C-alpha cells in the first residue's frame, strides 16, 4: 500500500507523538507499505521554522534527511500534473500546502492518505480524536475487505 503523509503526521511520527493514532503508526511502520512525504511538506517545515512556528530538537538539515532515510520514507517531488490538479480543487480550506498534498494524493493515488490525514486534522481541531482514530481503523479494515472482494469478483468474471 502507498501512503502519502502530510506534514503534521510526519512530524508526529518521527517525534513519537501520541496524537498519531496507533493504527496510523502501524501503517507507516509496515514493511510492505511504501511511505511518501511531499516536497511541499519539507517546504512547509522550512517556512514554519523560519517564522518561529516550528521548533525541532535538531537542525532541520540534519534531522529531516536522517528521519527520511531511517524510516524508509521517499520524497514525492512536485510535478506539473500536481499543480494542474491544485488549480481545479474546491476551496474546502485555503492552506496551500495541504491543497498541494491533496492534489498529489489524487494524482499519485496514494492509498489511505485521505483517511490518515482526516483523522489527524480531526484530532488537531479536537473533533473527537477517539472517533477519528476509530474511523482510520475501520476504514483500513474495510479497504482490506473490499480489496479481497474485488479480487474474488474479478477472478470470477475473468475465469
């Protein structure tokens, strides 16, 4: 499965923050999943550090590359196709970094990214974090079940 982390989920993951649900942490740590971090997230972190809105335990230029390598995270570079999607996204919110990451997820077709990101946003805005974490868990189980179901349906059709 491919996972595209947003900025906050990556920061919570590398810091061991309990705001990241256990199910999200397990998905990120699973060896058979591919985990990606958008270049937009790196850009956002750099801007927040320069504005004094983000403080890290180590220098950005040391900590972030080290964590990316150590955790097997791949950097997803920004492509023209991502920017094209941003131009057509509705304005559910105006955060340019989240909009770009959402566009990348839609182009990249990263599995589970919207669910993980939604749970994180719900937790961040204190919208019943237990419920949002439960939704990630239920969504993960449902996606596994529907994948198996589609496999059986396609196998029966193609047989």
